[in-house]
C-alpha cells in the first residue's frame, strides 16, 4: 500500500512527499502523517523539503470530510490551522517545492513555509474558499495577512483570485519558479544552503519575527473553534 505521505532521508535534509490521489487531498490521515514526519525531522535536526506529485502540491482539504457536516469540516480545518501554526514556528527551515497547482489548503501550505519554490507552467495557485461557498475562517485570514502582499491580500481572500506561478510570486505565495525538471534539485540545493545557517539562531529569530502573527493565529484558531465555520457548498 502506498503511503499517503512519504519520508525520504537525505544526509542534510528530509524530503516529505504528499501522495494522496490525483489532487493530493489534505485529510486527517495526511495531517497526522505530516506531523509525524515533522517530528522525525525535528528529532534528526534535518531541514525539511515538502513536495507533491508532478503537476500538483495539493488541491485542498478532503471534500468528503469538509462536506460531511459543519462539525467534520471544523475538525479538519482546525487540525490544518494547527499544522500551519506548527510550520510557521518550526525550529528548522521548511522549504516547499511546489510541482504545480496549489489551491486552498495547498496554497496555505505555501504560506506556512520559509521558502517556496514553484514550477513554471500553466498552474493555478490561490485561495478559492469564497468561490466554493466557504466563508474564510479566521485562522486562514491571519495566515494570509502575515504572508501575502497587502496589494494582493483582499484580491486573494475576498475575491478568491487564482494566479499563475509568475503572479503568485508577486502575491506572496511563491519566492521563485524554475522549470519542472529543476524543481527538486534546486530545492535540495536551497536546503543545503539553509544548513549553513546557525539553526538555533534561525529558530529563535523566526519566532521573534513572527511573534505577532503567531499570537494572532493562535487566537484565530480558538475563535474558529468557538464560532464554527461555513463548510463549502456541496
């Protein structure tokens, strides 16, 4: 049986690969596996590279869980928000090598990483929650506010605008794009560059730089739990 999330151990870094169907849906099991692999990387003091399948990082949350009931949707989104909080404060660098589309939670994964490498091509990146009938949750708003360009924030969150990889750099979803064949090799070179940092200083500085954003995200997660959320329309 193929693992939903695969862990590949390299000398200086770990590669975590999403492999959950054609859209790499983010399910309860995927989040559990991602957390488990992050535990392993943290224990081994490895820089992390997260990637997906050719053509896609993720199309978002598992729709069966999201449309089953408001409670089911809230449970999954809460776990996803907690994962983003962990990634944003993770003590080791996290690089995402985005091999194509990144929609909804897939795009939020980009916003939770330290360096975001994308792929050239006709790919779609962005937050489509409003388009599919979901009022953006408080945690999602805080993540977007902390990482997106102010010019693109409301276009992305309120208007559900979707971007090509080049425009996604301007918006703040990506840092750089390369041809598909160069994606993983470039990500691994970046990972090796990150190992030249003093990782204790990196971890402490990251938390200081993001202190206000992390506090706001923690509060937003609690608000979502108290108020609930609007799941996507069936």
